[in-house]
């Protein structure tokens, strides 16, 4: 599969089958994260992989009651180890880096036949407490990971003309 095919086919999965994720597939997903580019190649992130059903159940509440979090056999939390300050453009380095890493994770997951849902609705403090994330780190992105329980239709996307301009805004 090429990257464009993965980008066109990938969906946010909110219903997972109970089928376990094979260790070799999880390893490919984590390897994709390791290979992601980061500012100055510092790789100041830590990935917490959760497979324990008891912890997954706790994460449902920390993810604002999204029950599908515990349906998936794997949960991934991407944590920035240090703030690292802002890049020259003023954007926080850790947010950009972790966004690139999570994009690599979700695309490789799709390549492996797995589903993800990049969650923006979670309680930072609760997730940190459950996963024993140290105070100096921040949970930047989370996703369940597993086999989709159903096929998800493609959503309508805006045209390039609506999204792109040349030479000025």
C-alpha cells in the first residue's frame, strides 16, 4: 500500500472487534513512531502502550466516557518528556513533534489493517495518574488501537480549491 492509499482509506474507528493485535503488527506501528521526524531529531517523547483490560476500563472514564476506548485491545498514549520550548515560528515544539509521531502511528496502523481514533477528548490529569506519567511530562495525543468492528464510510472532504491558495492567503 502506498501512503496516498492509506491517507484516503484511513478512518476514525469508534467500534472495535475483540480480536487481539498481533505483537509483530504492534511493533510495526511503534517502529513507525520511532522513525517519525522531530525538531532537531531530539525525539523527546515516550509512548505508553496499554493492553491490560483493567487499565483500559479506567481510561474510558479518563477519556470522558468514550466506551470504545476499552473495546480496543490496545491504547496508546503519546507523551512529551519535556516542553522543549517553541520553534522559531512560535509553535510549541512538543505539540508539533507528537502530532507528527501520531500521524505515523495512525497511518502504519491502517497499513497493518488496524484502526485508530486520535482522541482530543480526555482528561489530562486522570490519564497521567492512571498511566503514572510524571508531572514534567504532558500527554499530547492518545488513540485506541485494534481491528475495526465494522466498515466506516468515507466522509465528505472539501475540495482543494476551498483549502488552498497560492502566493497569499
